C-alpha cells in the first residue's frame, strides 16, 4: 500500500468520523431512550440493562478505543486483563459521576475520549519508544482512560435529570448492561482480528489501520472542541 493511498484512506475515514460524529458521541442515549430515562420513576432493571448494552454497542468512540486496546493482544488472558481494567475504570466514574452529580463539561470529556483513541493508536505504532524513547504503562493508561470514558456517559445521563427514585438500582443495571454490550462487541472484534491475522498482509495493513484509528481519534476530538467553542459557553 502506497503512502498516497494510505493518506486517502485515512482522510476518508476522518471525514466519515466528522460526518457521523454527533451520533457517535451521543453515547447511545437519544430519542425515545432519552425520553424514557428522563421520565422514568422507580426501579426499572430490565429497561436500564438494555439501554446500557445498547449504549456500548452503538458507542463508536468506546469501540474504537477497545479495538485499539486489543489490536496486538494475542493471549485471551491479556485481553481479559485489559478489558477488565477499562471496565473497572468506566464503572467507577459512571456510577460515581451520576450518583454524586459530579458536573464535568461533556464536550471536554468527549474531546479527551477522542484523544484516548489517538493515544492507543500511537502506542500501537510504537510511537512512544520511537519518538520519546520510553514506553508508558499500558495498563495504567487503559485504566485511566476507562475513568474518562465513564465520565463521558455520566455527563450525558445527568443532562436527562434522572429521578432519584430507584436511581442506584437503575444505574447498577445500566452498568451491567454496558459490560454485557462490551462483551458482545469484544467477541465480534476478536473474531475479526483473529481472522485478519491469518492473512498474509496483516503486518502492513495493521500499520494503515492504526494510522486511520489515530486520524479518527483526532477528528472526534476536533468535533468536540468545536462543539465546546460554539455551544459550551452559550
């Protein structure tokens, strides 16, 4: 693959990310789902479980990051470890943020989520060792970005003015749904990657894929920073 073709592919990916960034960063709580959450009174475990799962399988920013995390993991034990670290971080800030009503600007949080995708792609490309001469803790980074991703969803849920009636039980159910949705998405991604690794051109294509992942992360970050400048101070 020539650098010219690589650049064209990366540019196309970035444009698609910008075009659909609004829906991609809505964290799966929109339309009728948002109306249900806002109007809900009392404990509704099954609906919130479903909404949590839906959030994860439609949350492209989360999926891009997880895809980057598992891209070069070859042992299932390693996959389980890193995904667990991300899930723990995500769960801590999701529950803490909603239950304690921690107010964080959603545009800035989502901008950092976009940068988390950039970070992981850069890491996969060996950028830290090549450019800076050191390798940050991969486990620490995954856990830290899990915390940020959790806050991203917490800010969206808080915008819906959640009822305090049954809130704890509903949020726990929602978080369980998130983890179930992540398991489904992870299984699909692993199948694709395992098949991809059997192809002769995987090594060259893996470079292009992570460049595109980085470009997408920058595009998502830019989208949120523009939103912050246009709406964040309105």
